[in-house]
C-alpha cells in the first residue's frame, strides 16, 4: 500500500472511531430549568475546562437522575452541589474550590410569618424543585409539592396550590421575573447559605488537581468574580 493510500485509511479511521477531540468533551449533568446559579456554574466550569484543554457539555436532567447518572458514570460529573455529596454518591469526587454561594430562601405572595429555621414551614404547603436535596431532606414529613422547574413551582404558588416556594434566591427571583408574577417577597433570614462545588466521577480523578489549579488561578485573576456577575445577569452564551 502506497503512502497516499495509508494516509487515506488513517483519515477514514479517525472519522469512524472516537478520537482525541471526542475524549476531550466532559459531559456534565445538572438540574433541568433556567437558573442563574446554574448559569454561573456553567460559565465558571466551561472556562476551567477550557484552561485544561477540555470542553464542557452540560446536560439538564430532571430530579435526582442528574446525580444518579453522574455517580454511575453515564455522565462525567455533576455541575455543582453542596459539600458532602460523596457520602450518598460514592463515585463522585469534589473539586474543592467553591463556584458560588447558594442561598435557600422562602418566597411568598401574601403568606407572612416569622422565619425561625426549617420548622417554620410546617404549617404551610411548600413548593420546591425536585432534586434539590437540602429542601427535600429538611421538609420531610411536611406538606410539599415537588415539581421539575422553579417556574412550575411559582405557577403552583399563583394558583394557590402552595403557600410558599423554597429554593435558591437567584433562581426564584429570575423565575418570578420571567413569569411576570407581582408581589413576590423573600422572607428573611435565609434558611441556609453555603458554597457549592463541581463534582467529577471517580473515573476522572486525574483531572481534579488540574481543575483545582485552574479555578484557583481564575479566583486570583478575578475571572470567577466576573463570570458570577455575568451569569447573574443571565448572560450565558
């Protein structure tokens, strides 16, 4: 076989089989819905992966499926979650640099009460987005309405199906604005406030040091701060 034939065969094989470019993609799961917190995390991690020569591909999935698929290796990781997810999902590894602060608050349209921790919600019907584990765990035994998206949670609130909605501050405010729902209030204080982190499946453990270095560099050069502001404005490309 001459040189030209060999080059043609090599080119054909590179098209027919997954190559280096395909393996550079990182397929990462997150909850379905439009959420500024997710937008921020996606912007930050897209840049972090770019700096280590990888491409971030985000898949939005309903409910707990996002964590299950990442844990089973059907996804390469989870976009962002609070610390400690590896206790329930042992195949997930945290990338220990925070992406943003996640704040859980109570949204209401007329229902008013003094907020004194999660137990304050017990007399009410609580709407929340399915898959947000901190809300599910802390409202166990209460009257709840779990839905796939924040927009649906607010629709149930306006219909009187729920008394309050509990969820991320940024996501709730964005949903209320998108649906043009008036008179939505955020009760104080917040129920919880904590940093969130990127997770990868253990099969990608070798990437963790490089991602940590990239994120630390992005923090030092103010890139994370800039992307947080961009994502909060809903400016995801």
